[in-house]
C-alpha cells in the first residue's frame, strides 16, 4: 500500500481531473454554437474522467475522487474510517483547484458571466428544469446510492477483474443522463464545492444539499450492498 501522502496526492489530482473535465465540458463546450456537446456530451465527459483516472490512479489510492464514495466504502467495510478525513480534504482541494483553472480559462472570453452558474448544482429556481428541493434531494440520494452500489459490486474481489473502471465510468455517465435536468448532477460534494465557491451567491446557499444528499445515499449503499452480496473474503 502506498503512503497516505501519496494517496492524498493521487486523490487531489484525480478529483482535479474530474471537475476540470466534467464541469469544464459543461462550461466551455455544452452550448458551443452549433457544435455544442449538450447534456449527453457532458454526461460522457464526467464518465470519462472517472474511467481514465481509475486506470491511472486506482492502484495508488483506489480512485475515490468523491467524499461520498469514500464514506460509502467506509460504511461498506472497504476503507478505514481513520483515513476518511484526509481523503475528503484532498478531494475538496482538488475540486477547488480545478474550478480555479476553469475560471481562469472561461473568464478569458469576452462576455463571460458567473450568473450562468458556472456548472453549479441547484434546485428550485436554480434547477436546470425547475425541480423542487424535495425532487433534488430524492434524486441525489438515489443516484448516489446506485453509484456506490455499482462501485461496491464492480470492485468486489468476486467480480471479474479489470473491468471495474468501465462499469463505474458508465454508471456515472448514466447518472448524469438521468439527473442533469434535475440538479445539474452532483453525487459528489467535492465537485459541487469547487464550482460553488466561484459562483457564490445561490450556489453557496444551496450547497448544503449537495453534501447531505450524496453522503446519505452513499451510506445507504454501504449498508445494503453487503446485505445483498455478503461480505467479500
């Protein structure tokens, strides 16, 4: 096992890539005139960040890239609780660093305005399609729970070896295809925090939900998966 400092560095870099790749695709490319990638492109971008980093750093840190994933793995008995906080700190800092780089790029275009939300997550008036707080809460809890269920299953020692990154990346893509219209898709407090700190205003006010809901969903999956599949030897 790699030293904790190496694993934290890997989590920082991996989360940086996730936020830069995913949120960057939303801010820079989603609505590009005529050639914009749209919701499907953004969903694929998020999935690709996880897929690529899982192969790059999975052997170093486990490639959590997400405080909810780390918590779900703790609850599921796959990750030591004493290392949860260092991982979360590295992930959040990676998300903030990515948001800073994205801001530096995006603000280089005339007419750039943070009023568009800077890929922040929201509900009510700030949901992409006007979904309520309750709808956003349910969506984020369920999507995160299913994401963790896939992660726990795909990384189970009894599962086929070598395919976990593909399953996890595709699961995150599917989650975005479902939930971008509802909340702009979080399922990851580090992703939400990084861009919200730059968008400020309503994004900060609503950030609490994108910590609470993913953590609840992840904990639910951490409890349910061992009940369904039994504990891996």
